């Protein structure tokens, strides 16, 4: 009986020692998923500018030119992010499009709503984790109200500006105001870049795709390639010096990252790109 008790005590002691040894092992936390998987280009507007010298003072006076408006939907392992929301989906029902008060500016049309393009991918607006805006002009924030549960990422200066007033109707807990660059997912694959000048809080976006490589979504830092190539500053911009400095900063990033420059309003460029439901990866 005594021997049997000793055996039971030894077995119990071994179990305790095993448990203590297990508890002493370091706890390795699983890292959150990271990495961009896909990028979709959505058609968020097509238009015609009445006089493109509005964007290139003294050049192309009286010349009309087609414009594009793109939104970019990014599938990241940590969630979906939408860059810009385009002209309002209501424009799709306007027979003559959204006509500007300035005849030199852009008359916008919308062949397919943003809502329909998101639905086509099997998504709902509630699936979007982040909405980030290059700036607060109407052709970039037209559908921001479609995503009330997404976290809005916008520069503080832009959010507080007069054109940012529509954004201030959102609940404060759905807005993150930035003061400079922001690594959105914390892995360097999607980085917001402060690039003021066109507006007080304009920002651009660097996206690193696994196969395509790095692409820089320049927003309205330049409206078309000819302006970018010649460093032209639209007279309508908030600050000319900031615009030039931001264009130089973006050029440096393009060189460092060996990135492609995707200009939001350059229709000639977009005509050569794959639109959703096709994608880049």
C-alpha cells in the first residue's frame, strides 16, 4: 500500500513539474496578417474639361480634353480600403451630367455607380474598413456617406478646411485626422503621403503590390501627365510653392520605390489600365 501511494505521489509530482515547465515557456503571439493582395480600379467618373488652361496657366488655352475620375479599392489581408469615392452616384441618373458653374471646368458623367461596382465584387459598403480621401473636392468625396461605418482617414488641415465641411457631419469616432504620413496597416504596404498644395491637406497613396510592384496614386498633385512632366501648377491650387515641393517629394518616392505613377484624372492613362472587376496583384 505504501509503495502504491509513493507511485501515485510520484505521478502527481511529474504532472505538476510538466505543467510548470509548460507555463515557463515564452508565449509567442501570432502576428496580424499583412500584405496587399489586390488593387481594383473603379470608374468613378468620366468628364470633359471646357478649357484645360485652367490647370496649365498660359498653355492649352481654349483646348478641351477628356478627364477620368478613379477610385481604388485595395484588398489587404487586414481588411478592405477605398481610396477616394468619386462623384456622387446620383450623377449616373443625370442625362446632361453634373455641369459646373465655370464653363472651363469639368462636366462629369457616371457610367456605372460606385455602389454597383462594389456589389459586382460581392462586397457591401459595410465590408470596407478604411476610406481615405486624397482631398475634399466634390469629385473625390461624392459617395463618402455610403460608408458610415468605415474609418475615414483624412489630413487634419483638410478636414478643418471649408471644403471639408461635408466630412465633419460624420461621427467623430469614424474619423482619424492625420498630420503627415501614415502607414495604414503597419507593414509598409499602404502608406498615405502628405502632399499639400492642390488643397491645404491633399494627400497621395503609395501601394506595394506583390506582382505589379509599387504604384503611387497621386490624387490631384497633377491632373494629367503633361502637367506632371512640365511641373505646371494650376492657378486654382491652394498654394503653388507647396504644390511644387509636393511634386518633387513624390518624384523622389517614385525613384526610390521604382514605382509607377497613376494620375487620377489622366484619362489617356486610365484607358490603358485594367478596370474592375479585373485587378492588379
